C-alpha cells in the first residue's frame, strides 16, 4: 500500500474511532456492521424448536465452509426462535456486544421468526442466510447473483453459500 493510501486509511480509522462508528475493510456485499471479532465462533441455541435447530445446524455447517471455524458453546453467536409476529422479516441478525473499540462484534444474536410458514428447505435457507450475516455478508440481488444460488438472496430460498459468498467472507474477516 502506498503512503498516501496508508494515510487515508489511518485518517478514516481515526475519524471512525472518534465518532464511535465501526470501521473495517468491507467485502463486495458487506452487511455494513456485523464484522465478527475473529475467525473462530462459538454457537449456542436457546430454547429452539426443531425448525430453529434445523436452521441453526445448517447455518453453522455453511459457515464452516468458509474461513470461519465454529464450535458449540456460549459466546459468539446466539440463536433464538420465536413467534416475532407479522413484521415482514423471517430472520434477523444483530450485534448485542461490540468489542471495546467498536470495530467488530463479540456477540451476535440471530432471531428466527416462526410466524411465517416455512418448509424444511426454507428453514435451512434461513439458517444459511442469517449465519451469512455473522460472517459479514449483506444481501444479494439478482444482478449480483445471476445464477440464483446464494442463500444471501432475500427474495428466493437457496440453501447454500456460493463461491462469491465464500470469497467475500474470506476478504472481510
């Protein structure tokens, strides 16, 4: 990296830290804010139904295909499912504990909404999608998923990360 690019990066990071805004290198479809704190994530489900367990197990397995390794245990990714009502979302991922410098997330929460009917394959897709957010992936659309095979699409139900997703996780962590 040349000296002017280093200076710009240093100034941007300083401003971000001063304002309390997360700053990190972003992948091509970054979720703008859920950078994991490291490449080793412990996963725990809380009072999950069988559908929630299906989603969690499949999402964890998909994350394992990336540069992020997972284990079972309380810590980094906490998964819940409940009837969250008719709110327009099937699942949601958010950070509940930022690291001291507000640059990455120590504990992420995945919520799977039981309100909407989903088939077995849709629960697997939902798990893949929400675990993708824990790996710093954002949503994809038809224009950047032309073969319709990424679970990061929110308008269709693919069950797996595609190579683009895996490359983006590797670039962003």
